[in-house]
C-alpha cells in the first residue's frame, strides 16, 4: 500500500516499559526513522514499532498491519510531530539532507521533487518553496527533448533565459555539441604542445601559452553549471566582432575591447602569426591551421545558433548597401539550407551573394560554411578576379563576419577601379537599405 506523505504525531507509548520521553532520547529534528506497523487500532491510529519502541501514532492516511513506514522528525515539543512517507526502494535512495530541505520547506517528497531539490542544493541554491516552485514552473514550460541535459534547465533558469527561446536552444546546442567542441579544443591543445617544447622565433610563446590556458573544454559535470557556462561563453569570444564593430567610433571602448583576451581573439592573432611564419614547415603549418580553424568553426556554430534572426528558419535574405564610384548600390545575399523543411545548419548553410560592380557587371559569389573552410567561387569570365577571391576569401569573409544581430550597423564598400576590394564601411548613417545579419565566418 502506498502511503501519501502526510503529517502525523506520536500520541503515547503502548507499553509501560517504554515511554515517549525515552524514545525521544538521542532524536533531533530532521532525523529519518523507519518502523513497521504492528497493529491497526482504528482508521487513524496504529501501533508502530520504531527503534524497538511500540508507539501509538495518529495520522490521516490509513495504515495496514505489517506495512513499513518511514518518517522525518519535524518537532520534538510536547508531542513528536513527523512527516510520514512511503518506505520504498525509491525513497530509500533519497538523500537525507535533501529530504530534510524539502520537509523544512513544507514540500512533498517524491522522486521528482527530490531530484529537483538536489539540483538546487548541489548548486548552492537555497531550497525554499519560492525557489523550488519557480524552478519547477520553468521546467514545466520547456518542450521535452531527448537530447536535453538536466543541467541545461537549471542553467537556463539561473541565467533567466526564456523557455524554448533561441537562447535556450543555444544553451542546448552547447551541450549537444560538447563532444565536437571538446574534441576540437583537445586537438588544438595537442597540436600546440609541440610549439611550447620547440620555440619558434616569429611565434609569440606567451600567446601560445595563453591559448593553451584558454582552450579548456566545458565540463558539464560541475555543480555550478550556470556560472561555468556563462564564464565559458564570455571567454571563448562570442559576440567579439559585433562588439568590435559597435565600438568602431568610440576609441576608448574600442581599446577596451581590443585589450580583452578571449580565445577567439587569441586564435585570430595566432593564425596570422602562423600564416606569416617561414620558420615552420608547410605540413606543420597546415596541421596547426586545421586545428585552429576547427575550434573557430565550433565557436561560430554557437554564434549562429544564438542568432535570433536565424533560429528555426531555413533561409535568410538581406541586402548590403555599398557605394561604387559615388553610386549607392546593394549586394544581395541569400542564405539557405540545402535540405527543404530543415532549419539553417551552421555547418553546411549555403550563402549566395550577388554584387553589382562598375566594370565587371553583376558578380555572383557562392559561399559555403563547411568546417570553417569556405568555398568561394566567383562566377565571372575573368580568371584574375576568381584568383583574387580565392586568395583573399579569408579577409573577405572576416569582414562579412560582422553581419549579424542588428539591422543598421554594417555596410560593404566595393571598388573595382584599381583593384577589387570589399571593405566594411564604418559610417553608414547615410546609407539606406533593408539588411538582416548573419555570421559568415571564414
């Protein structure tokens, strides 16, 4: 028979050689005691053997002879008041400390409440009726997902992320992609370990060590998961380009951002040093750049997932205003998923950009995100421009990297008079055009 958790009290001792006062000796509030029903006196009263004492107990739920019970001591005043609960394998595995917290908060004790309260307790959050009910309500609003991690719900609640929002989905993505992210970080650390043993003249040793310190995988087993995730997101450098662009006209703020030491900033600087170094073999350079780009890819995937303009869509269209020979023109960009009825996938999303030029006419760029290696083909008759795009695609796409979040902060300038250039225009207040933003990482 299942016993519903309820308050009860011990009225008196059943035998003359045992007393309530003797039973109370050594007891304290919060203790969990177990017993067995010896005899049922009436609907509400039973004789229960606790610790060798046969005591008359009174409670609302009826008991049956031979039934095992357990109770948490609530009060040791004139009468011993206890909260009774079913004695099952499930509750026998409960943490005494967690059950005590639930009892003190006047909350029911069952598997669900125990697990939720335990998560709060492990993260050093007071288990009160207010915090518990707030957390339980938050979980109740979440769409069930087979890939969800119990810690993500707690982290989302602590970070005050709206349930089922793109930000919460990004949190789930961080967990869902943890293996790829961890593998890429570990591969990077392994690759850079050789540079710490063999110093290279034109590579900054301090920068290498800094990257090794920053490239720490996210540990989802820690108790303080919310703060751990928040710190991790800040340290890897999400929103770096957005912040950089927003501060482009504020020298003080710009210097502050440039002085930040995020993993993404370190990797971008390190990639330049590696690419320009003539002290490292071509094979070693390729391996290092592959490891660096793999980590940057994972960072960009998280960035895309957190973009509310792309969440749940399978295509995005925006215009980029720019000027050519004092003439205002627009570049058109279409991003789409290669599969119909499938949301934009940051790892294989296609991007097509059409650009009007003064001397070359309309040029089409086919951009693809695939392991951060961008295939960029310009469909033009003149091979020299195809070669230019192929050679400068990283610079081109890094400039396009700022295209996300807001609608009014980026424009591209195209000039094809002396040489073909695409530049970010810092002041676009006078330019017009509808523009969405998307991360197109090199």
